[in-house]
C-alpha cells in the first residue's frame, strides 16, 4: 500500500490517510475483504503516531469503508459502488455550484468557466 504523507499540507495527517485509502477503495485498488496493514505496522511504515493511524482507521470504519474484526485486523468493507459514486457525484456538483456562484460575482461567462474546467481537468 502506497500512502504519501505531506508534513507541509494544511490537511491533518489522519485525514490524508483517510482520503487516500478512500480513493484506493473507490478506484478498486483495494478490493472488498482485502486486509489492511495493522495500525502499528502502518504507523511504523509512515513514521507517524499509532494514535494518528488509529484515528484514520476509526474514521474509515465510521464511514463504512472498512471493518475491524477483533483479533484479526481491519479489512475493506463490502461497498455498494453505485452509492459511493452518487456520494462523490453530489460532492462534485456542490463544488461546481460554488465555482459557478463565484464566477457570477466577477461576470465569468460559461465559455470561460468551461475553459477553466477543461484546463484544470487536463492538468490533473
């Protein structure tokens, strides 16, 4: 598992772990029922506190991305891919709506907004 932690990011470390693991699960890089590294092993690998790793795993479990079986470890939970897609589609729609509203404040037209979106999408 390849998780990159940025100490210069304003995003807390546990949130960086949560975000990256969610992405791996949604993209299918981590499969259903696949075991995750133990909290201690991941903490050691990332050179971070066990408490930080535990918090990330707890957040993922609370959101239904992983399950923890006492004595056996943490595993990728069975996901309803369509529900996950819908969840992220709503997030995209909210962010685009915010961008449209900000653009209207400065009289940004649809062609300009589409060009910004196209450029940013191609860069990513």
